[in-house]
C-alpha cells in the first residue's frame, strides 16, 4: 500500500514563512535526501480558507511513497531536511502520515 506524508505549516500570531527560501533551497534538500524514495511530491501555497477567509496554512507539502519501507528509508535520510526548517519558518509544522486510499 502507498504511504503519504503531509506537512502542514499553520499560520499563527507572530509566525513567518519565507516562500522564496522554501522553493529555492528547502525543496532541493527534500529532492536530494528523500527524492530517491518518493513516487511523487507536491507543495501548495495557501491562498485562502474559503471565500473571504484568510488561509489557515502557509503551505502544505505532500509526498507519496510506494510503501512503508520506502517511507521509512526516506525518513531515515531526512535529518538535513528537518534541520533546515528554522531557516524558512518559525511556525511549528504539523505532520500527517497516511495510507493512500484514492
């Protein structure tokens, strides 16, 4: 079964997010260290939470892995990716690891 990893970056009081650094540097680290284990990857910038509602998240990152083994290998290689987070945001990322069902 395919496994997904989603990382959600919530908007909060006094939080920041540097999209330029995220796209130009951080995503390159993701590709370098975790890319060999992923079947797909996507990052979305939050625009709104609905009509006339600001977004609740700066961004949501989604990666899909062929199976639990590939996910585990990616996470074992992810230390440089995780260490880079303070370089582009001071919000506390939320993670969701799931089974791809559709």
